[in-house]
């Protein structure tokens, strides 16, 4: 089924998105997906407001670009949380409780369908609002439901470990554990999550829809802007990593691998760009850079807002792109690198092998293998023909991930769900 852009009886006039937070200064993969999807839906005449918690922003109505955003007051429902614990939960998302969000979604006018991008309590509130309104809801799994490593789970739950949780009653009331079970459809971004969802829920309507990318933005970027802004000489060759500063993303392993690579490649510089989601990890990463005497070879840039032209420019200025993640639900940044025409070195983990083919459009290495990372960096640095081949294949591969085509697939899901109820 292909979406034509014309409204019909079974095409939504308004899709409400429910998620934890939505602020450009703390952008992540989920926010990027919802922003581009909502923007593209609006161009097709489908209003697509975002309801979220007021994390790192004031409660109330605002816009991010053309996207309507409604932020609501919230709490983290545990006793004994310190200010540091709460900050860590805001950075990692946590599991907040927001009754204002529930009532706002419940009474939002002319909603055809609710699209949930978060599990737990907020997902349960969206589920309950949909059931009370007798409208369908779909859930996007943005990674981590079936495949998140235990060490990542431990890191995310550490702020409230051992603390009494007074919000459990609300979880039971809103059916937080039934969010996936009761959904009219489930959408997975990665092949591994999709396979696990189909295996564990054979009767469920499940779809695989990869993330998208604004191909034109990255392909047309000016590489000089980034070099000029950060004083990087034309003679310096950039290895770029764009990813949250987080244990999951393994910048520590990348820095150590680069330290092995660097002595034989004096013209190369490693640039790390990412919002800090684990401050302690950022501090340890900076200590490791100093301990390895790499201060003049490694630069850490604490994130950029999603529409910053310097971000696309950084990709375009890079000789190679490296993503050393320990866990990666999909890997939007790989698409961004491909769109910029940059060869990719990445971990063979999570959703990445579902769309990246080793030695064809990317160089894939085992996760948490610093030797393999260093070898991959060396191979790309020393072989212009290899870089050119990976770049050309990446550019060819990314053509199917433009946001208009990806939005067609979301609209197909919405139509199928609405048609089943008619």
C-alpha cells in the first residue's frame, strides 16, 4: 500500500505522539525520528503534535520547527532521590509519571490515532487514553526492549536502585506492563528487535520501519564551516564519531584504539560530537584522553542542536566516520555519514547489520574490540580506493532512507490499523 497524500476515511487527520522529552538541546535518535516524521506528516495535511514531559524545558505549548510540542509537569515516583539522581534520570529518560500528560492526551480534540514512543508509565497512560477514547494506538520500539545488555540496564536503573517506588500503583492503574500486548501494531526500527518481537508475539501486527535521514542536508553541506569554526587545518584528516557521550556508545574504546592508530598517522584527528547523557562517563573519558597524551589529537564537542549547520558540515569534513557502540538499536548516524559521502567503520551490533553489509557499504567490527577498531581505522586511512568504494556504496544505499519514503511506510501502518477497526 502506498500513501498518496490525499486524506480518506481511513487516513488519520491527527496523530498524537507520546514520548519522554523533546528539546533540541538534548536531542537523540528518538527525537530525531519523531521530529522528521511529524514534519513530513504535516506536509501531507496530518497534524502530528508531540506530548512529552517538561524535561529541560518549561511546561506549556511551543514549537520545534513546525512541530507542535506540549510539555507537561512530571515527577520521578521514587522516595529518596537526590538532585543528582534526578538529573541522571532526566539525562537518560527515566520512567516519569505525568498525570497532566495523560489528561491532555485524553482530551486532545479530533485525534485519530496515538503513536507511543515510550514504554512504562507514560506508555501505559497513552494506552489507557486510547482505550477510553476508543481509538487505536501503535508503539514504536526504538531499541532496548529485547536486546539491551544487562550492564546498560544496570546503568539506567542505578539512580533509583534500592529506593522505594511510590509510583507502582499508577503503573498498575494504567496497565504499564500491557503497552505492547494491547497495542494495535508494533513498529521496530532494527532487524534484531523485529525478529525478537515476531518470535515472542507471533499473533501481533508487527512492522519493520528503519529510521530515515534528510539526505539533501548532509550531501550538500559545506565542510569548510566546521573546520573554520573549530580551527581544524585542511591538512588535518578527521575521524568523526557522532553519538551521545554514554557508556553504551563506547567512546572510551574508540579513544584507546585511536591512541594505537595515532603514532603511524600523525595527520589524523579524532573528533567526538555528542550530547552528554552520563556526566561521570564524560569525565572519565576526558581523563583517559589526558592519560594517553592525546589532548592535541582528540577533541570532544559537547553536542550540537539538531539543525546546526556545523553538524552536517562536520560529517562532510570527515575522512571517515566511526561508530564503536556496544549496543545500537539502529544507528541513524550511519545514514547521516552515508548521505555525506563518508565511509563508515562501525560495530557489528544491534540493528546495524540489518542494513549495513560488511566490506560492501561499511567496515564492520566486533563490539568492544579495540584491536579491530584500530585495524579498521588503519585500513581506511591507508587505502583511498577502499574509502572511495565504501563511500560510493553508502551513498547508493542511503537513497532508500529519505524521509518521504520512510513516512510513506508509517502512513501505511496507520491506514492498516484504522482499516482493521472499520
